[in-house]
C-alpha cells in the first residue's frame, strides 16, 4: 500500500514539472479579469434583483 502511495506522489511530481505555469504578469492580469467579471456580474444580478423586487412590491401593495 505504501508503495502505491509513494508511486502516486512521484508521478504527481513528474506531471507537475510538465505544467506550463503562467508568468507573474499573466497571473495578475488574469486574476484582475476574473475579479472584474465577478463584480460586473454581481452588479448585473443586483440590478435585476432590485428591479424585480420593486415590481413585485408594486403588484403586491396594489
């Protein structure tokens, strides 16, 4: 069992050496893109939530 675990970690380490890691600048740029898209989507969904809430209140209060 320990031999299988050892083999797993050795193979994992070998595969990690084949990974094409992004540069620091690429990582920062792509992180900024993800944060920007997340904020944009949050604003979009928040706006629609506000609109639908106002519409429902208008119909219920009527």
